[in-house]
C-alpha cells in the first residue's frame, strides 16, 4: 500500500507485508520512516491512498471503522491517555463502551495494572500525576483491556527506562497469550530511542 498525505508527504511507498498469525512481529525503522502511519492504516485511523489491508482475508475498508478500532488493541506512541480520566477509567474505557458492567470493567482494569507491573495504588490518579514510563504502562494495559486478537503497539516502551523495559514487555506477553490464540503483537519500536540515551554512541 501507499500513503501520501494531502501536503504531498509520501509516508508509505508501495509497501507490502504478510504478517503471520500467532506471532510477534516488530517493525524497525528510523524516525519518519512510516511506522506509525502503517499501524494507523491497520485500524483505519488513516486510510491508504492506494492498496488494501486484509485481516484473515477481509479488507478492513469493508469494516465499520469504530467497530474495527474497538476490536484491535492499540497502544499509542505517546500513551494517548485521556487526561481528565483516572488510570482505572482510562484502562476500562473501551470495555465500558462495549457494554461491560462497570464493576467488572474496573476489576479487570485493576488486574491489568498488575500485569503491566503497576501498583494498584495509582488506579485513582490522573495521567498527569504519573511518570512517563508509568503512563506508557497504563497505555499498554488499556491496549490489552479489549482482549484483542490483534494488538498494535507503537513504541510502547519508549519512555520506560531501558533497564526496566524488559519488565512491561514480559508482562504484555503472558496477558496476550492468556486470551485468544490467534493474536498478533506488533511493536515497531526501533533502536533509536535506546541509542539516543547514549550520545557518546549516537552523536547525531
Ligand atoms: N498527518 C500528516 N500529514 C503530513 N505528513 C505526515 C502526517 N503524519 C505523518 N506525516 C509524515 O509522514 C512520514 C512518516 O511519519 P510516521 O509514520 O509518523 O513515521 P515513524 O512513526 O516511522 O516515525 C513523516 O515524514 C511524517 O512527517
Ligand atoms: Mg512513530
């Protein structure tokens, strides 16, 4: 597929890829290479200029965007938390929209905080009262909350210190495996963030 934005920026140029089921696939590329645009085309936050995206043989263009988005877990690059909602309400947002009773949605959200290595004591805080790394973990918990077949993750651990990065990643995997089997985890996190913390090795 190809995506050209209205201002003429060619973000994705004739890209084609088949992603296997039951696998974690990682997209690696420098800043501006089109990773976020690619992910956003999968859940129709961005529509391609040309080309098609199919999930199990069904073109996403034929699916209703809101329904599609509520069925795919999406962890945004900047956590994308709703600032006026508490941590637990952020995690429970989509289950509540899908009609899960409030008490269950809240209990499930608290379980997910455990999964991503967050203390339950932060459940009633607002995103601005968290560190960047904690916000990102809440974002991962929110992505897992819809129990999705497909989980898209856009540099979800970029703000988490490299030393503890393995921890939420490890947390995400059992949660992913715990549920339905046909699940794809995509994390386009690239090495640049790691290297950028070490200017001696990455002078640019
Ligand atoms: N809404 C937009 N309008 C115009 N250009 C955009 C828009 N969104 C992204 N771009 C451009 O598309 C290219 C790819 O961006 P992006 O997919 O965010 O890259 P990455 O996630 O790999 O850093 C970049 O040149 C970026 O500036
Ligand atoms: Mg990006």
